[in-house]
C-alpha cells in the first residue's frame, strides 16, 4: 500500500469520488498522489467543481457521526 494511503480502509466499496470524467489532477501535488480521485483534483472543493453539492452533502452526512 502506498505510504500516503496507509490505514484508510474503503471496505471494498466503490468510491464514488474516484474516476469521474471531470477529474483534472492538481499539478501542485506530487505525481504519486495522482490516483484519479477527487481529493487530488484541481477542482476539488472549488467553485469550478460541478459536483460541489455532492461533497457538501457528504460532509453533512459525516457530521451525524460526531
């Protein structure tokens, strides 16, 4: 497993925030992070992201566990 991803378990679920057609790697990051997942996308959590509402609803869902 790659160093930056240690300890994170996806539980064999498909990650809906990976492999989206709009993915554009953020060149400010090291190339080892280019896993085609949204958290490394140039548009991640910016107004350029067409799916910003999806991310915000995911944050709302996670806040139920606090």
